[in-house]
C-alpha cells in the first residue's frame, strides 16, 4: 500500500508543530523554574508558621 502525498505532508507538518511547541514549553519552564522551585517550600514554611502561631495564640490577626 502506498502512502499518499498529503498524508506525508500532514505528518511532517504536525511533527514540526509539536516539536516547536515542545521547544517553546521547555524554554518557558527553563525561565520560570528558578523562581517557581523556591516558591513551594516558602509557601509551606509560611503556612506551617501561620498555623503554629494561630494554634499557640488563638489569634488570626497575630498569625498573619
């Protein structure tokens, strides 16, 4: 069975499209990672600190 010309060109188009989208996504992740990686531990540390102060004092305003 022979492959049609339009099938080959469509496959090549989508191969190029997905390769380009992958490169864009990877470039975005590379630029955001140095700021996003420390954000999760900072958030959880702040949340633990807030919960501890709130439990000890019973005052939400002081915990904030």
